[in-house]
């Protein structure tokens, strides 16, 4: 009997190891739900800040599925969608999104919400950007002062926006003062704080992290160009096994219930919502 028990235990351990290996191979940063069908979703900050988990938990109440979140910036998320490695993306790179729709490898592009970008920096503001009248002027002041500036440099939606601002300023940033992190929003914000540098963070990450930030403050905001709209895209019909559920998940995101979750997310924990809903974002959508 003891040997049977030992064999059973060994089999269970092996099964758990194989299951763990399979999940790791799926490349999920987190999986929400336990149903047999899987939706593979790629996004950056909405997953990092916990919004995806809350939305997934609500969606899974009426669907026997699991949602695999892959952590990727907008550029990488769209590449995963094009390669059919995910069923759905939540991104903020409007030009690239429109190209995906035009080329036919992404459908159901829907506005789901927004936040905005803040340019944060050392409290003594060595580049004097608090007096700037536009984001481009703020960047020009940072470059002129050669003040430490952190860039994600990862082709994310944030990086694309940053480069568009440098272009508006007529500048190509380079030099020791321009530091490229090649990592995600929260990690880069923490680097900027530790090294007393400027950084353009989204408002959602700032609200979530501000209690841990000691050396930085918001120095510039309010330029309409800094409004950051989020859209969904999913695979065309028949492209992946998860496409039908992914399409249904988008329907949920734009529904009254989904929009209510997006708009209220963060209020309980941080005292302020991290995202605005699509109704607010619509006037900034282009």
C-alpha cells in the first residue's frame, strides 16, 4: 500500500511539474480563471496595474474560460497579434492600430478608455520645465539643460509618444543625459526617481506609485497631445481558437458594466480612478 501511495505522490509531482512547464511555455505573466478555453491577451500597464485581472474576473463569471495575460508594450503587443500569438490586445498606438485594421490582421478596434501623460522630474526642476507652454517646449528645455531624462526606448505606446514629442521639438535626443531603460513603465519611473531624472509617465502609473516616489513631482501636464487613448483589437474571425471569446471580451469592455469597472478602477485602493472611460476619451480620439 505504501508503494502505491509513493507512486501516486510521484505521479502528482510530475504532473504538477509538467503543468507548470506548460504554463511557463505559454508565456503568461498571469492567468485569470480556470476554464478549458483560453483568451491570450497582450497589454502593458493595464495588466501591470491590475485592471486586466479585475476585468477578467468579472468576465469569467459568465464564461468558462481563462485569460492569459502577456505583458508587452503596444508595439510588442501588436507584433504578437500579427503573428497570431495572442487573440486580443489593449494598446495605445493609434497609427499602428489603424494600419493593423487596414491590412486586415486586426479587427474590432474600439475605444475603451484613456489616461494622460505627465512629465515628472526632480523637485528642484533643473531644466525649468514647469514654465513650459507645451510638451515639446518642456522636452526642448530638458535637452538644452542636458538634464537626466529616462526613455523606455522599447517601441511601446509611451515610447512612440515620446518620440513624437521630440519630433515636434525638432530634436533628436542623444548623449549621456538621455538614458534608455528598455523596460516597462513602473520600472522606468522608479529608475528616474532613484537617479533624479525626468520621465514621461502615464497618470495611471503615477497615481498607483506615488506613495513610493520620494524625489520626483509632476512638473508638466495639460497639453492635449498628452492624452493617451486605449483601444482594443482582436484576431479576424477564424484566425485563432480564442478569437470568438476574445471578440466577446471586447464586447464586455465596451458594455456599460465594463466601462463602469474601467472608470472606477483604483478609487478604493488609491483614492482616485486610474483610467477615464470611453465617453470621456472620445473627444481626444483620433
